[in-house]
C-alpha cells in the first residue's frame, strides 16, 4: 500500500471510530462521505472560478 493509501485508510478508520459514526451502518456512513466530498468539490470549483476571474457578472 502506498503512503497515501495508508493515510486514507487510517483517516477512514478514525472517522468510523468517532462517536458520531460508531453506531451508523456502512451505507449511511458512505452516503455521508459521498455528500461531503461533493460539497467540498463544489467549494473548490467555486474558488477556482473566482481565482481565474470567470465569475464576472
């Protein structure tokens, strides 16, 4: 496993062990993660558009 893969695995286990996620089933945890990644992706795209100056009205 690469160093990046090991870090992602460790982070995933840390998130799963948190009190907010401990009792949730796998499907619920997965949906939450997918939604969070989508949200953060949108914020990155918004920042990129702003940085490139493509948001002129």
